[in-house]
């Protein structure tokens, strides 16, 4: 803990001080979340190795999340010299794509919903022109149709009103 505080003081003098340990703080938040999963899973009952209980999945997920969050903390505490600024435009595009998916799939169908979702997610990418984004969206939408409706048989409407 003392080493962490010394590094935090040193990073305050660094030019990257506002972003110095954000990864470690995020890892600590996920570590706390993993502890909640583990405790909640044990309260539900883990069961036996041959017959898992309802709490087995949260416990396993919690342990995996704990390992990943500790690796994030360790990696962030090792080196803070190359702190990158977050790409907020891409972050907003992915959030918008999730909203587009949630609002469209039930109303217009899986294929057009996935098409619009892919367009929304790819908008910030300047290397792909709009016709390429439309071709990518068409391929992803048709692949999702073939996978989720054709192969797996999930109860989605490919196009609302046409089935």
C-alpha cells in the first residue's frame, strides 16, 4: 500500500497525472464487483462438482473477473508513461449502436436491426467509406440471420411483417 501511495505521489508530478491510475481504479472497481458475485454465489449455494447449484455460475464468473481485474491493476501499476486518451466518439458510437439494436430488432426484425446497428457502430471509422460500411452491415446482417435463425433456430423475426 505504501508503494502504491508513493507511486501516486510521483505520478502527480508527471505530466499524465490526471489519468495516471485510472486503470488501477477501474480494476479495483471490478475487483469489488467480483467479490459481490462470489459472496452472492456462495449464498445461493454452489452445489457439488457433479451437480452444480444455482450459485456456481456467479462464483466461477466472480473468480474469473477477480483474476482479470487483478491483472489490470498490476499492468496499470507497472507503467503509466504511455497513457492514451479515451476515444469518446467511438465510445458514444458503440453505446448508440446498442440503443439502435434494442430499439429496432423487435420493431423491424433481426436483419434490418443488425444492419442499422452495424452502420451505427462503424460510423466513427474514417478508413471505411459509407458504401463499405453498407456492405459490411449487409454481410453481418445476413450472417446473423443464417446463424441465429437458420442454424440455431432462435425465435426472431427476420423481417417484421414478412413472416
